[in-house]
C-alpha cells in the first residue's frame, strides 16, 4: 500500500466539471464509508476534500485506479467524462501536494487562509467516518504543522486578495458607490461571513442575509448590522437588491433564470451584480445572458485575485523549500514504519535462537557438564545459527548479485570498520 492524492482543481477542470464531482458536506461520511468499505474496495484509509476550487481524495491503496473509478461512479459519470481533468500523485508527490494545498500554494488565491480550515474539516469528517488510519493521521498532523510554518516563516500570505475582497471589487466596477446599494447575501458560511465583512466595510444602504438556518443567519446579521430573511422569500424581493452574493451547499441552484428575469423587468434596466461562489452553482448559468445582469463565478474571480502575485514569488520559493524538507521528513517516518514488521521478525528470530541454545546449556549443566565447556558450546551454537543466514545468502548469490550481496553483508556487520 502507498499514499495517493487524486482529484481535479481550478487549474485542470472548468467549473462545469468541478460542480459535477463536488461532495455535499452532509454526505461526506457516507461517501467515505462507500469508498473504503463497499464492494471490497482496495482502498484503505481515505479523506475527501471538496471545495469550490477542488475535489481531492487522499487515500492508501495499491493503485489509484480504484479511487478514480469510484469517484466517477459515485457521481453517476463515466470515467471518460472525468479522466481528462484528473491528476493522480503517488507517495512522495502526494505528500508534497497536500502540504502545498494546506499552505495555500495551490489555491486560486495564493496564500489564502481558508483552505487550511477546509483541510482540517475534511480530516474531521474522515475521523468521524472512521477512515483516517495511522498513516493519514500522521500525514495530516504534518500537513498542519507545515502550513503553520509556511505562514509564520514566509510572506506567502501577505497582501492576499481573498475571494470575498474580489467580489467587492467586482461590484465596485459596476457601481461607483456601494454606500447607496442594497446587498443580499445568500448563505451563512465562512465565505459569506468574509463577504459580509468586506461589503459591510463599504457601509451599504441595506444588507440582508438569507439562510436556511435562521439562527445562524441571525447571529451573522447581528455582527454586521444586517437584516435577515427566509431563504424561500428570495424570489419575492430579488428586484430590491443591487448586489447578490451566494455561497451555499445546496445541490441545486437557488436562484433560477425565471426568478432573475422577473427581477430585471421590475428594476427597469438598473444593473444587477450577482456573484456565485458556490460549487455546485447557486445561480443558474443562463442568467449571465440577461441584459443588465453581471454574473460572476469563482473562475471569473481569478483575474481579480492575480494582483500582487509578483511581490509574493520570493516567498513562494522559501515556502517550497520548507515543504521539500518536511516531505523528506515524513517519507523517512513512513519508510521506518514499513520496516517495523521486519525488525520485529528479526528480533523474534534471534530470541528463538537464544532460547534454544539456553535450554540446551541448562540441560548440560543439569547433567554435570563442566560450566566452562557448556559456555563454550553455548557461544559456538549461537554463533553458528546467527551466521547461517548471512553465509547462506552469500553462497546462493550468483552473477551480478554477488557483488551486491558482499557489500550488504559487509555493511550489516561493519566489516570494514578497522580497515586502513
């Protein structure tokens, strides 16, 4: 078994593909169980990371193909539909990849901090599902440590333009003064919380939060001086809002084409900015074709967040150096762990030889044999048995293996220690 990272992200797959393989948060545990238990799958430990920018499986298996087949099948897709966008990293590359992801080096927004929390949430879900074994547990503990070191030792996270800030900048491109606008935020998760902070700083005329859970929506609204609204009322009041930002975990769109068409008609050609940060999308993509509607998705925001990238390139070099060192450290632990069964078997073999020779010596002493002679026989017996394996290995080595066998035995017994 070895570690693999398999998935797709904003660099390899368009949004239309990413949303088809996204996992809903409330279905992750069932998915993990299916991946590792159902139909005798050859996947052991596993964790799933699913965000607006990526869907990735981290797992232990003999080969990544089983996980690729499962990912396509779980989402009712053919492998041919998904495989052009997939990457599969084995062992060393997998470890390096997850370190880079958590440190924000593989994100659409370089150095963005939200991804670390999302990785931690993925690990928590895997723990609850019982699919996080010793290897993945150690991997993610190292991952969190690396991310912390990168953020504290480099400037990768400096001057980060977040998705939330980018959404605000997009609104400012259409409306010069956000203070005169009405803003609707759909959802109450971390991304909407960040958007509320950025848009709220512009002091809009009105800010409303619509969420399924009224309690969570109310708590967020109180922090930012916003109003709350039931999710099912969006269609009735959509025309009142100039800026709409949506990011929920809904499996289907919340804002449909017909709903927006009615709102545009009621607004009489006043522009409307809509930002859809959800994967799968909350707003039907056909909305983008309507006049006076400016619809942006997470992929559109990539152009906005590129600002300041050059100033952070040196920090990226430093971060990559830290990651390379920590990858070697984890792989050393993994290799040492893989040797444990062999070490235990060797110790057991030696102990068995010791017990056999000791019992023989004890019987000889009981018969009245000379202690000196018994000790000599004990030493000779242990020596013969301990040397049997190496001598047999050397005698059976043939051809090109003779030189390698000789070198290995000389190294094991340190035969060249006193050689001048």
